[in-house]
C-alpha cells in the first residue's frame, strides 16, 4: 500500500531518537535541528511575526523551545521565554540549550498567571512524554496560552495530549499548527487530539530514511490517495453477478430509513445487486425511494432463508431494533454462513447476548456500541481508541471499524489503520448506516474483510469531505451518495 503512511508510538519514537543520536554521535545535534526546524516553521507560516512568546517545559521539548528562541533572537525578533515557576530545565540537553539562549542575551521569566502580548505563541512544554493530566501550574499556563489571541505552534505534540492514545485527561493546548518531529505520532490522528493539533506538519530533522528500518509502526494512516490503490476500472465484459449481491437486513418499527440508507450506499459503492429484508410496512415507501433495490417483507419470527441463500454478503443492523424480530433475524444471518457485517442494533444484541462470530465478520461500532460490547463506558473507549478497537478485534476474532473522528480499522494480529479523512458534518444519524452499505458492497466485490473495511471507511470519509464543501453543519447522509459514486471510480 504505497500511499499509506506510518504512525509511531512513544516507544518507537524514543528508539528512533536514540538511533539518530548514535548516528550523529551527539545527542544535542537533534535538539539543535529540532529548534531550527521549528524556527523555519515560524518563518514559513508567520513571516511578519515580530513578537514571540515561547513556553518552555523542563525536559527536552523545552530544550527545543530554547533553541527556537535563540534563533528568533538572532533574527532580531522580540522574544520572551516563560517557564513553570522557578523550575530550571531538568534534562542536561535542555539546560545546555537554555544556557546558549541566555548567553545570546535571552531572558527567561517564570510564569506568574498572565502572558505578555505576542504575535505567535510556541508550546514547548511537554512533548511526547506526557501521559497524565497536567498539574495545576501547568494547566494554568496552558489555559493562558489558549486564551491568548495569537496563534499557537505546538512542538511535537500539543501539551496535554497523549501522543499514543490521542486523548487528554484535562486541559490541553489548542494549537493552530503542530510540528511533529522525526516521525508522525499515532495519537495525533484520532479522537480528541484532532481538535488540538490544528494543521500538522512533519520535520524529519534531515535524518536518513534508514533510521526507520526495523522500527514497526503502531498504525497506518490512510489518506484519500489510497482509494486508487484499491478501486480499479472494471472489465468491459463485467456483469452484475461479478459485483456481488448485498442483502441489507433491518428496518424494524420506525427504522425503515436506516436500512434504505444502507441499501442506497451499497448500490452507489458498486454492488451488482442489493436486496432489503424489512417489515412489510416499509416495503412500498422503500421501493418508491429506490426502485433499484429489491425490497422484501419479512414477517415476524420468519427468517428470510431464500434471501440469505442468494446473497453473497449480509449487512444486518441498521434500524433493526432489539425485539424478538431483530433477534431472530440476527440468529438467521449468523447461521447462514455468508460474509457478514454487523452494525447498530445487531451490535447491541451481540452485547446483551454474545454469539460466536465467523472469521471475516466485520463489526462497525460507534464508541457507545463499542463500550457495550467491551463492558466499559464510552469515555474509556475514547480515552484509548486504538486499544478499544484492538480489544474488540481480538475478543471476537473479527475486523472492527471503530467509528468517530479518526476512524480506526483493526483486525487480530494486524497493524491498525486510521482514516485520515472525514469531518464533523458526518456526526448525524444515518451516516453509520451509509458506511455499512459501502463496506458490504466492497466485500461483495471480492475484497477481503480487512480491505473492504479499510477502503470502505476511507471512501465514506472522503465522500463526506466532498459533501462538506457546501457546509458541514446540516449535512445529511444522502448528500454523500453522488460523491460515493464518483470517488468509487478514481481516475486512472
């Protein structure tokens, strides 16, 4: 997958730092490069800035800030450095960087509750090492940074964000830009971190690419360009049977729209045939809405055996409900031996009555559904989305698509994917039903389960970004349908 890019956890980044320092024979060289790269970043994005305020922490992230401040001072800028109370730099490298800055005429002030005016603020407080809530004094400094009117540049990681998990245990810097150092951090690609990093860039510090050799990534980010790696033009002589038959099961009382969104997405994502099994009361309306779908009434307690037999993939859950009808249909779907996708109420039923799932089954929970399946609360899921997705994948032996900001796709013994697309406009009822149809359609087109889930989640997110061009607020799932068709046929 040539367009996927690797993301690393803190342990890997520490190993990379050690490798790079050994290669250059001088630990301080990396700090000098990091500070210089940060100064170049300021010049690139805020060339007119004359007043800089740099908040330096006690560790090496603070050392990077001192190097930046020295470069800014040499360039004639008005530079102020603030640090936490009377705490001198803790690491030997940071002390050296601070001494160099002070010898150049720089001034270091203790933070006393307020900050002077500045054109650009630099967060060089904690970097990748922080995995806990900020202390009282640190939190006060971060709140002061956030309250200032000037943009914030975060060095490596916005302080207060967990670089591994993407969560925050309390207050965290809200940066306009984040400059990651050496390699990208997996935590900045998902969850709460996405509201804190702003625009993200990477400074490799001119290290040789070989420094990454043998260091396994903790996740792989999938950008829009990846769609072309999966979705290729069809043969001229292809027919509908080549592209699979998706059966969408759902639409209990009040849920007819959910199952139809699933069916519409399956059609727009290229399934050759799409059937819907739903309550009789929904049939006429669904046929009027989408005549290309084959809509069938399924009476209470009577499994649709013939429909299941003809299907090549079954997507069950959108609008299903959790009554006896829904339970009976879920049992029938599980017994059919077909490639299966479980969403929405199918997942809620699975949480209340665990069932064995075949390998290759795809689960598509949102954080609340994931929490019910794991027996925890949604806040715990969001605190470590990677761990939650991996735990579900291991527990059920399935592919898991954990929806949300920075959707994660996990499978047993596989490096997880994180979707580098999507937007807040997609936070509306029905978007998950659409995603189920997209993934099921790709599964029907002979994608394996992991590729169908990863490609489908990316296709859905990119179509959402296309639809959001007209405004994220008020966006509807049906707004994605024309974009799904276009994005499912990327230019060759």
